[in-house]
C-alpha cells in the first residue's frame, strides 16, 4: 500500500520554464509515501457501512421482511403461495419499494454535486462525511419502529429511501477522500480494497444474523418483526464501531483554491459552469460520467433486487436468502480485492468492459433457465456477484484518475448524481415489467438491459491514464 518517493528529475540545462502543475489530484500524490494506517482507516468506512446495503437493503430487512407476507392484508397472506392474488400483492410490495428508491435517486441527483462542490470549496469533506454517515445510522435505528403490519410499509420504505440518499451523499466525500490515501500506482488496489472490505463486513453481519437465528435468538420473542428490527439496530451499532478511524487518521484534502463561497442555490450556477468546463477541457471525464451513469445503475439494481428475485421467484426461504448473501459477498469481496491489482496493470476500462459482459450473460441465464430450479440462481447469482464489485471499484478508480485536483467531491458528486439520476432506468424498468407481467422474475430483464446499454456506451470511452509499473 506504500510507494517509495521518486527522485525528482533534474531540470533540463538552460530550461527557464517551470513544469506544468499536475492536472489531477492523484498526480499531486505521485511519489508520496502513504502510511498503511491511513489506507486501512479509509477502507474501514466501507467495512462499517456496508451492512446497510447488504443486510438492510438487499438480503435481510427488505427481501425477507419488508416485502414479505407480514405486510400483506391477512386475508391475502393466508392464500396459497401460488395464488395469483397473493403473487400480485407481493409484486405490488416490490414495485412499491422500487418507487420509493426511485424517488430517493431523484433527490440524490438534485443535491449530491452541489453538496460535493461546497465540500471542495470549504475543505470540510470529513464534516460532510460525518453528517451523512450519522444520518444513515439514525435511519437504521428508525427501522426499529417498522412493525409487522401493512400500515408500516410506507414508513419503512421511506426510511430506507432516505437512508440510501444519506449513504450516497456520504459516499461522495468518502470517494473523494480516496485521493488522500492513493497514488497513480495504487489507486486500483486501494479502491478494490475498500469495496472488498465492505463485502467482508457484510458477510460478518450476515453470519451474525445466521448464528442468532440458529440459536433461536437466545429466547427473544420474534413476533411483530422483532428479530428484523433488532438486526437494523445491530447494523447501526456496527457502523458506529468501525467508521471512526477515517475521521481520526485520514488527512483532509485542502480546500479548492480560488473558489469563492456562494449560497446553496447559487451553487447550481457554479455547477453548470463547471460542467461546461468539463466538456471543453476534460471531455473524457464527461463521457465517462455519462456511460458510468447507465451501467452503475444496472449494477445497483443487481444488488438492490437480487435477493428479492431469489426470495420471490426461486422460493428461497429467509435462511436460504441469508446463506446465499454470505456466499455472494464472499465471492464479491475476494474478486474485488484481487481484480483491483488488474486495474492498476491493465487499466480500469478493461476491467469494466470484461465484468459488464459477464454480467449480461449471467443475468440472461438466470431469467431464461429459471425452470431448472435454484441451481440456476446459485450459479448465475454468484457469477454476477463476482463481477459487480470489480466493476464498481474500477469505475471509482477510473474517475479518480481523471478528476482535476481540487474538484474531487464535486466530480464524485456528479458521479453520484449521474448514477442516481438514471435510477429510473433499472428501478423504473423493474417496476414496469413486474406491473405488466405480474411476475417478479421479468423485472430482471430491465436490470440487464440497463447494464447492456452501459456496456455499449463504455466502448466509446477512452482508457484512463495508468502509471508505469
């Protein structure tokens, strides 16, 4: 994780012109020795907050609780599992959750780049990171109040949507701070480490859930959704226990020079000028933001709805969903850490194109071979998991390699905005296809279509600069 400082090249004899300043934040860090403690302190934020995505959003709280029969009318919940009315009612829950997450994506699109821009200008990325992380923790605590009753479904969906907004805003400044702990030679490895540790943190939380369930929750009553509500509180405690090192040991990036502080709404005018500047002077960054907006939304759909597909379409029990989640996160964590090294060697674009291609093939197999039973979901789902993490980590690495120095939070804010602004694509297609067909499995095609479109767009994006070995 460290690089020995490089000896500066002597100036050419007779040269009177000063060398051009580095264009990106990573170039400013070239040759700097990064203490391992800083790298791991940064990566632990992913470890601490990943259970929100893994346990709350994907495998346990939403998939096994919020879109379960606990939130159906009792007369509908008592019907046979294959009764069309019951199937339709469960599909309405999944599409309803998709609606609220879509609205959350719109809110992220409106505020993320401006908040990132203001963090750059003030040099207070840690403060923004801390506030958003704290809000996400409060949302997890609020899920304690989501009792097993249809009357609480909307409240639960709203809290989860708000939590996802705060998670994205926190992620903007977390991603920007990666420049503090990486160099051009290590950024792929560092980005992969963060994603990989995040998946490992999700695994451990899922294991704790399995152990507690196997022990009968140590005599704790489990009616009224109490077990799931305790899990949400446990995820909040986990986050608090592990996110603090980033605030203690990772250095703050300096504020952007020459940028005057403006009001919140005036920030949108500054943002508009900055986007025009990207088009004129950093067009590769502009096109990457567009392409990644599409394929990252498809990737988010894979994990947002993957466990729901297993639960509703393949009949996995809550325990089976959790076991699959453990296996999926283990595969994703290992593959992301390992492929991060390929990122530094071959470039992030190559990693992205390869992994997206495999995702499209595996996703289609899950849909059209579903009659073969759960083995299709196991194989296809694990292949998908092995590719989603590396694609996400390489995408973050790519943007860090091309972001102008001093604009890290703003550009990563645009990164969040363009990704979440297109969340209507995977979430919207998921919702529409389920509403039209009345079956959850067909929503998968909407997600895969978005990934495929992103893959096509990424072919036209140039590779980011990669440091010589």
